């Protein structure tokens, strides 16, 4: 699984209309103004941008850009695993 922090930062920037230059790759979501409702919005945006399904139970892990990137990597890995099983 790759490092998806830049992907997450891009989605955060577009979703919450933040300047990409102001988003540190280790930034806590709260410092970016993303509260619990914002985390749900971010989860939804990631699902749309990356065509994956992320379980709502993962929201507790949405604490910073890095942890969100880990959840995204797992979701993308699961998606790849499903595609491999269909072959």
C-alpha cells in the first residue's frame, strides 16, 4: 500500500476549500477546522474521489491526514483484492 497523504490533503483542500499550501501532511483534522460532521463529509468525499467504500466505523481513526491516508490505503487495498478475486 502506498502513501496516500497527498491524495487526502488534495481531497481535504477541495472539499473544505482550504489552501493546499496550508495543509501539512501531518496536520490534525481539528487544526484544519474539520469537526465530527466534517469527518463524515471527508469520508464521503474520499469514497467519491476514489470510488471506494469506507465503513463509518473507521471515522474514529480520522484524527489527522496520515491516519485518514491509512484508512484510504486499506480501502483501496480491499478494492484491489476484490478485483483480483473476480479474475
